[in-house]
């Protein structure tokens, strides 16, 4: 599980798409989008047999949200098969911002990273970093731009696996059965030996905090969610550790120089949150798709001498980020929200500095990136069957959309196609549309699924075993 991990995961949810109807009532519904409906009964039928998915609010909400996204994407494709009605500029601007900051770092921040052997040995003896550990892990992948409900569902599954391991089941067997890291799952999740700097920070910190034989709580990294069991810990001498340690020291020197550069930019302008900005951020985070007036969107939340961040800027930023960040902001302290605003302002200032250095691509290059993003979205929609509808002669387009969405979701479940997370596109599709996921429906689905699973008849194997026991009792009697 090195930093170069590549893992392919399909998080399948079986969904049903309700037929189009006019004057839909909320009774008995889990979700609705205009005249399209997703009923409680349909959701129950599809979840009852998926026992690997917990019957909880996170799973049910994920199911409903994905149904909404696919239905609206299919409708958008009906209106314009080029998907030209979707504004992908914000998505490209986010990518450009990251690229410009990286280029700024490479072109402006010059660091002398030469370290003599004597200096390196002194650092090493002071820090004693060369601890090597051997660990196993179980990883479940999160969809790109996963919803909070999807995150909660995957986390709940891992917690259940952890309980089984602590209860005595072999961690190696559980890794083989559940782990979605193809590089390690077949050997029981074994990562071999690694040391500081080999893993992403959250994984490394969690592993080094364990004692041999201990199993971590759920750990989140950019690759997904993990359970980690520490197998062995050992310490290497300086000569063996020196090559890797030198690279780590040099990387830290670059990071320190970057921090000083950023601090210098910030100190020149001193961004300051405006009065009431913290509560506004919480409101945006709780409902980033809300319709706002032009005046509300232009409200300043952070200001400095040469610029500002508005409600529109923060909302767009949050729409492009993971749902977990939005959920965290809603319950964060004032100091944490203020820190978030400062971090967004810092990024904006770095992008402006990069632009002043001439690092922003030309307009035609940016438009090319937008069209490339649109091409990728069209290709994904085509693979899902949402772009070119198979519409029978005389058939209503709503019925064809419902069928296409159902087939797309079934393909997701089988692994034939991957889930397409829409991110900011989802917010655009829902803007001005009557969409809803109904709390009453979520509760009804959870209750019905739990009751069905609890009352489920024995499997054929269990029935055979019980029959044999009954026969033995009869003979013995």
C-alpha cells in the first residue's frame, strides 16, 4: 500500500427507477425528481438481499442520491446529446488552480537541498526516524466525490469487519474476503516492511501508533478507508537508512521554504473574515445547492486590500470538494471555520501570484480542457447507456429514461461499469428542479429491510442441517 497504489473498486448499489407519473404524492416514496419517482417498495426489494450493505440511513440515502443523479443526467442528455447545457468551467478552473500553484512552487521557490553526510548523521541521531514496521491492511475504496452517506456506509462496513477481527476471526482471511486493494488482498493484506515517508501521512501515523498485534480504528486516506494491523516493528542503523532519510530531509526543506513563501504573501495582505461570515459558511455547507439571489452570492466573506472571497466563491469551492468537508464545517467550531476561510484565501492568493508570474494557460487552452472534460463526461454517460436512449417507437421519453437509468445502475452493481460521481454537475442538474430525498421514506426503507432480513427463511444448507437434526431426534425417540 505505497503512495503509488492503484486500486479499482466498484461500490454497487442496486436501484430501481420509478415510472413517470403526473401529480406524484410523497406517500410511499423515497425520492422524486419532477415526475419521476423512486418508491419505498422498490428500494426495499433491492436492498433486502444486499446484506453486505447495512440497513442504515447512509446506504439508503446513497441509493436515492445516485438515482437522482442518473435520472437528471439522462434527462439532460435527452435535451442536448452534446451535454453543452452543462457548465464545466468551474471544474476545469479547480484543476488549473492546482496546476498553477505547483508551477509557482517549481519556478519561484528555489531551495538549496544539499546536506553533507555529517549533517545528515547529526539529524538522524537527533530524530531516530528509521523505524521499520510490517503491517497488514483491509482497504475499501470510496467513490470519487463520494457523498457523506456513501462514506458512512463504507465506514460502517469496516467497523463491522474490525469487530469480527477483534472477536477472533483471522485478519488475513478478512482481508482476502473484503479488501479492495488488489496489490495486497490476495496475500492477506500484507504490506511488507515500510518506514517513515513510504506511506501517506494518516496511514503512517495510525500504523506507528500501534503495538504488534493491535488493530487500528478506521483510517481515512486519499485511497479510501482502512483497517490496519501491526505485525512487527524494527529499527535500522544509520548506514542502511541514510539514502531514504536524505530524501526525506530534502523534502522537508522544500516544504519549509514553501511555508515561508506562503507566509510572506499572507502577511502582506492579511485576509480578514467579515462579520457574520462564519455562520454563512455553515449555511452554505449545509445546503450548497440552494438557490441564492445575485446580491446574496456577491456578499463578501473574506476581504483583503487587493481582493475578496464571496459567497459564490465559497459555494463553488464546497461543491467541488468532498461531502465530508461540508459535513464537518456544519458542526465545526468558529475557529475551525475561520481556519477554513483562511485556507481558501491562501489558495486564492497563490493562484493570483502564479497568474502574475504568467503561469495561467491561454484562453484557448482552457477551453480545450473544458471540451476534454465534456468529452469524458459524454463517454461515461454513453457507457452507462444514458446518452443514446433505446426508445421504442411511440414510447414516452420518460419511460425510456427510467429504463436506461435502471439498466445503468444494474450494470454498476454487476461491475460491468463503474459509478460516475457527478460532483458539481449534480448541483447544476438539480438547480431549479423539484428534487427531494424524503426522510420518511428513508425511515420506512430501513424498517422494512430490517424486518425482512430478520424474518428471512433459512438457507438450503441450514434447512438440510435442521432436517437432519430433526430426523436424528425422531430416530432416537
